[in-house]
C-alpha cells in the first residue's frame, strides 16, 4: 500500500474525533472523552493550538497524530510534543506507526525543533517496546503532575 501523510483541515473534525475515540477505547479511557467536533474546530483550527496529521494508505486515513509545540529553556528552542498517535488495528505491524514517527521527526527537524517527546501509559508494553526499538529513551527520573477540573478552578481563584 502507498502511504502518505496530510495535515488535517477544519472539515476533518469528525475524523479526528473518530480517532480520538478509537484511541480512548484502546487505552480503556472512553469515559474520559468529552471532546466534540465543535471544540476540536475551535482549538485546532480557530485558535491553532495543535496540529493533526493523518497517515493515509491508498487515500484512506488509517491513523492520526495530534501534536503541538512546547519549549525547552535548556535547549533554547521549541520541541514537538506528541499528544496522541493511533493506527487502526488492521493496519498495525506494517511499519505505519514508525513511518508516522519518522514524519513527525522530519517536521521537527524542518522546523528547527530540539526534540520530539510523548508520554506512554505504563501498562502499554507493545508501545513501550516499539518506542525503545526506535531509540526513544524513557524519562524515568521525571514524574508528571496534573491539575484539572475543580482543583484547577480553585487554584486559579
């Protein structure tokens, strides 16, 4: 199959939401998805806070990656943070996930970014093994902290 990539456009919000829901189902987190096509349109295309690329096999979207720029004070330049990467199950094991990461790396290098990074759930050993095979290094000396919902509102007061 011929693999290509394309950046999402506003009319793709339904496809993006489909892939988000598929990923959430895989990660056993479907109940956490509150995103809507309207929210995606606002944040991705009006506010341009993140970007989406699709992996396409023979013209059909078979996977997606949602990413945005972060910034490293130590490097003095931006990086790319990969929020989500998902390949439909029937297309896995064919090199498409690796091709997607290579495309993201190409974009990072083209934009002068200093790094490409992401998080992975601790239980997701197939993905961990895949990332390690690419030369990715786990950041074992860092812990992720998060504030959301009412706690976020309370802190903002």
